[in-house]
């Protein structure tokens, strides 16, 4: 799965059309289940490619601080956002079943 760790990565990913963004933590058991599902399904949910930001990755600290909405909105992981035309359209907290409801 493609992990976004820098502003450059974020800008590059957002040039692509539509995708799901997964915000995760290594200490989260539910996140591990989600990532196992994604590994078995070519890092996709339905037809959407999944990119992730790992809150535990020290290399992502600058990105997380730059994307202020993460600190405001992400209070529970796994946290998903549906990105269409480089804009966050919908967000949901929970497992793969929950994210399928916003697609």
C-alpha cells in the first residue's frame, strides 16, 4: 500500500483522480485487520485504491502538522476519507464495512 509521508507525496497523490485515504496507527488492532484485508484485495476497496497516512510514522510528522484537519477530525482510527477530484468528500471511522457505506 502506498504510504503518504510528506507534503510532496500528498501533492503527488492528489494529482490522481479518485482514491480512499486511510489514516491508521500501528498500535491499533482494528487498523491491522483493515490492512490485512487490503493486502488480500490489492490495496483496494471496491474500485478505489487505498493510500494511507500512518500517525505513528515519525517521518510523517511534518505532513500531519501541515494537514490541520487530521488533528481536528481524526479522533479514532481507522479513519477513512473518500477523495474525489483532489477533494475530501466524505469521511468515516471504522472498518472496511463502514467505508463501503460512503462509496
